[in-house]
C-alpha cells in the first residue's frame, strides 16, 4: 500500500497556510538539463493517482502532467542547462533549478517540502523529506512535472542529434549511449564534466 498521503499538506492547510512540493529530474544523465518543479496543490481539487514519477508509466505521467497543470493552484519549472552544470557542478545546478522553480510560482508558499536532504539557499521555510516523492503528494506532483518536462526536452534533442538515442534513454548512462559517445564524440548538450563523456 502506498504511503503517499496529504498528511504533510494537511498540517499546513489546517492552519490556513500554503505548502508547495519541490522535486527534480535529471541529476544522473550524461546529457541535457537538470529540471526542477514546484507545485502548490489545491485542497479543494485533490488529484487521484499521484505517485513518484519513477513508479508511473510514461503515458500515466503524461496524463497526470495535464491534470496537475489544470488542477494545481500554481506550478513552475526551473531548467539549468548542461553548460551551467559543467560550470557549477550538478549539485549546485540542482539547487539552482529548485530555487528557480520556487521563485516561479505565482503564489508564495508558506513552506516548501523538498525531496531529498538538501535545502535551497532561499529565505523561505523549507523541510527536506528523504524519498519525499513516495510520502508527500505535492512532491510527487512536482516529480511528475519535472520528469515529463525533461523527457520532452530530450525528445526534442533526439530530433536534433538522433545518433545518440536520446529518445530511448533520455540522456541517462546506458551501454548504447556510451557507445554512441565513443563513436560520434560528445554533442553540444552533453555534460563534459561527467565521467564517460569527455574522458572517452
């Protein structure tokens, strides 16, 4: 049985406060951006079927993306490209993407629930939750928005650089991806600071 509840949100809603969930997609790939999303769910319009994006099929994620877009009070994404990742490292880029998504919300939340164990540097109340995308619906919703947004970016990159197979692996390290890098060299969306890209 899923432990994904609205307990975290209800703690704030009961006090008349606004929670937001924050998550990212794309820390591990060898190519493409890291994408973060922030979502403020509606207390009056609950969404059925929310789950950690990794536990959902691509079709289900896409359907939920549309529902979250329609039913949430506010949502925003932050995208940090591969050249910036190379410049400041993936951890800093991930935090930067999260901060960008939080600041992009059109309503300021009273507290943000962040997946993982690293808070942002923003002056806003925040609570980190390890494996939060399996425990908190706002974070699960953010994980879906981030994952679908990033996958769609990588699908466009596949049209530009079809030889790398981005459509299939979305830039993540796979045997086929490593083989393509060896054969063709890195392309402009590869993360040159990552092992297995520039060192091949």
